[in-house]
C-alpha cells in the first residue's frame, strides 16, 4: 500500500483516542528535509523525523503543561523501499508513542504517554512504500 510522502508542510497530531490533546509540535534536528527530493515543490522528509511537544492537556488524568520527555522524540518510518538521498523517507500515518510529563492540580509532575502520527503529509502527489 502506498502512502503520501511528507514534505515541509506536514502536520503532526495526536492519534484519535490519545489522552493528550492540544499543544504544539515542532520538527527538530536531526530531521532535515531533502533538498534534492521534492513533492509539490517542497522538500520531503527522510528518516529520522524528530519532534518536540509542549503545551498539551489531558482530562484523564487531568493534567496541564504537558511536554515531551525526553524533550526530543523520534518517529520511525514504515517505508520499506522509497528513499531520498539513499535513506528511507517518512510516510503519512507513521506514528510513535510519545512519552511526556504534565502537571496535576496539586502542582506535581505526572508521567503520561500518547500516540502521535504524521496526520497530513502536506501534499498528495508523491507516494512511497
């Protein structure tokens, strides 16, 4: 089955059913889009795809100020054949269980985890497997 290859316009999001919601994801080094491979004239992402997360909330358990812990998390690829610069590319739908920490009503840090995925590739023309 082929999936869209994420470009610079990709969207990371919480998987449906995750206890964590809201907040902001930021793609961070060592993630670098390939300047030699493009989808809709934007550089595509190859492995690994690393991100940080902050500002999330949870209702079960009730937590605020959720942030990824460790600060940088990495999404593995499900690609088996498609490469950019000799390295497997990321695919829309690739996911990871993010470990995080939030603050409860008493001001105490509490560990929590939730799945994160490449929700939208940012384009729908470049496909990979």
